[in-house]
């Protein structure tokens, strides 16, 4: 109780985030308040990496090296894959970084983790990730769970904050050791997945709220300071590695204290709690045959001699509500604005951009752009075909159902997967029904628009 958590705020670019943080921290300093600033990505790499890259076994030396090497545009355009490939080239074999878009031809950066090998690679996990196994290793740069890309881009941003607030900010544990910081601003690595998120429509927002509430409540109760100096189950040598090279996730080893602090603050419940009854309900008495009401009694109960007041009804708890957009046009506009802001269309022909924006919107993956291939004048050819009423040939009913017919100028939507001839064709050809169905398109294929959304064998055919 007594902890106030402001609504999470979303910013679209790292540059905007850094500017907002600078303004916020400056205002807090002027107000005379201390700030714990948590960042959800690794502050260091596994032991040995810093010395191999910079010649110094210091994570902060890696921060400075990356700040010089990484370019990060105001629109989030960056060179993180090229920098990772450059770092890999300094190690034996292939790796340790991995993961990249298929369209990026970088021989020193493998697309798959299993392609890595070498005699001088650092460990896969930091010490803290060996204690907290759900935390991801730092080497993966692309697709789901790729904290490596966040780290390459985040550490230069933190290095800039550290320089901006020099003398007023300490990075735990690199500038404090495994001890309590003394400066007004403290920068520490956090991991919001340590705690159950608050109920929010967006999981990340719920994690941010829960983490903020837990740390604030623990601080208000005087229990935050021990998290900085009581890292559990480490030898003296391991503590030194954590304090100089690898860092530690604030709160790992103290999950019970964080959960207790979180439970002590007010949060929206998952379900409204049931109100306790004022008096215990008596156990039902066993009814004998003589006690049972006669048929007439069951059909029409006797009227009471005196009006009996009805028991007061319990008030229904107010339904839980969320603050979210409800206007369809505003939702539509905002969702596509987000897609456009997050999607790199620099190498996309202008006439294909609207189609690619639709693809990204459909699958929620801006990185799909790197896997798209197109032929010359495909957009103009597609427009001309649809304007002429050419058929749209679909590999399955799912794709056919997705075509918005009211937008067509007479184009028939055709799928032959359900044709009675398909099973026999598939058996005689030794192929799938999807591939066999495609052979029935022959007389309609010239000039048509073809949509394959489900069956690779149809595409090959």
C-alpha cells in the first residue's frame, strides 16, 4: 500500500526513449529524489569476452567500444548485425554471435546457433543465467528471444546516459561492487519475468507495472538495499567476475522478498474476491419421508402468516475495466501507424510498400521484409490483372475466404481443392491433393492472380 505506479509509456525509438529518460532523471534530481533505473537486457557478456574484445576485463570498456562501433539512427536504423559479424571475426571459427535476416549476407555471422564453433569462445551463459535459467543467453541476435540484439543496441544508449549524468549515476555492480550504491541515480539490470505480471491487455506493460510496484514496495519497507550486496551462492572469484564483467540481475536470489513486496501493494485481482458470509451456513438436515412436503405442498407453498423481509442482496463487485482504444477508425489508423514506424521499407519499391505493410500487419513481423522476393513490375501487373477481372486462384478454402470480394472488379475467386477429381489425381501422381488441385488450373492460369497461403507442394507444382 502507499505505492503509486504511473501508467506505462510507450516510445517508438531508442533516441526518443533516451531523450525522455534524460528529461525525467533531470527533473527527479532537481526535486531531490533518488532513482533506481532498471533496464531489461544484459549489462555484460560472459567472462572472457570483454578482455578478448577490448584488452580489458571490464564490462564498461565493452560499453564504450560498442558506443563507438554502433550507429543508431533516429528511426532505429542501425548496424548491429554488421558489428556482430565484425566481433565474430576476432574469434576463432564461427561465432559466438548468431542470428540474422536471410537477406543479410554476412559470412562471419551464422543464421543458426548450431553453425557456431571455435576454440576461444566465451561461455554460453553468464553466472546469473545459470541461476535463472529462463533468462536468455546474450549471443542470439534475431527472432524470438533474441536479447543479443537488444544488448548491442541498449549498452551504447546506457553509456550515453552514464556520461550525461557523470558523478550522479552509478552502474551496479560495475561502479559499486556488490554493494549498495551511493549516488542519486542508480542503473541496474532487471528481469521483469521474475514476477507475475499485473493484469494488463499487453503483457509487457503488466510486467513493467508489477516490477515497479515490487521494487517500490520493497524500498518503502526498507528491504531494497540488501538486494545490492547479498548476491547468493557465489565464491569470491565469481563475485569478482560478476562485479567487473558479467553483472547480475537485481532481485535474482531474492524472488521471495520481491513477491512478498508485490503482494503487499494494491493490484487488480485476476477475479473479484468472494465476500465472506456474515454467519456460517448450517449443514443441511437429513429429511425423513414424513418431513417431505406432499405433492400439493410442493405445487403451491403455503403463504406466510407475516411478511418476511428478504435478506439483503450482496452488491455485485464492479466489473474490471481496461483503458484501451474502442473507436474502430482510431484502432485502424494507430495499428497501421505502428506497422509503418516499425517496418524498414528502404529497399522496397514504392508501389509495393502498401502490400508489404499489409503483410506485416497480418503476421505481426516487421522482419518478414527481409524474406520477401519480388519480380520487376509485379505491382503494376497485379493491378492490371485485377482491374481486368482476372481470376484469383487459391490453394485452399482458408485463403479463398480471406479475399475481400467487395473490393474486386469482377474477379472470380477459385479453389479446386474440393474438386471430386483431386483425390484420384493425387493418388495416380503420387503427390498431395494440394499439388494435384493445381493441375486443374491449367485453362485459367494465364494472366491470373495466384495466392498460395497454406500448401508448399501447391507452390512447387
